[in-house]
C-alpha cells in the first residue's frame, strides 16, 4: 500500500494548465521562484510568494473517510503574477495584470480538479501592488489557489 500527497501533482498541473492557456500566450510561466536573469515583461509563478515568511504551500490535513487509509488535505498554493511596463503607465500595467489574473481564474474554473489531481480547486485571496522599479512600473498580484483533496494511495 502506498500513500502520497497531491501537492506535487497539483503544482505540476497548474504549471501545465497555465502554460497552454490561450489567455496566457507569451507570458512566462514559472514553476517556483523566478530567476534573476529573466527578461520577461509578464510572468506567472506557481508555488511562490515574494512576501517574506510566506511558504509556497500551506497545508492542513486530517482524517479522511472511515473506510480508507486516505487523509483529507486542504491547502493553499501561493502564486504571483507580474506585469512590467517600461513606460511607467500605471493604468496599462494594472489593466494587463488583471487580464492575466482573469485568465488564471478562467483556467482553474475550467478544470477545478486540476487534471484530476484534486477534488476541487479555486482562486482564493489576492493582493495587488504597484511599484516603481528601475525597469518600469511593476503591477503585481499575489494570489492563492485553494485546494481540497484526499491523499493518494
């Protein structure tokens, strides 16, 4: 008998689903933290938060059903997306960031099982920030994907 968490498969499914989404064409999809050498002006990072003290995934687990050895997993996958606008056009950067957020939401709502890796997933809380950087105005949305699943066996 085996036992495994759904977290690795759920993260892989999110990366794959975002990578093939029409609304995210041309957007760099990153598995984990972004690299420093990226030249992408638009990106989505799965399993990453730029905020200090926020882990990639936060989970609670407990007893599953009485008739099996599976446990119930409830977890939050932290993600971030960013749009860098070199012209420092706040409205354009903010609008584009929310277009990417909407595309992410559409992808998850279109397959709430994340390719049959979990029972249900959906967008959770999000935060929006605008920062003036040396490269331009950065519009960033830190968002979470909430997941409910049973461990595999």
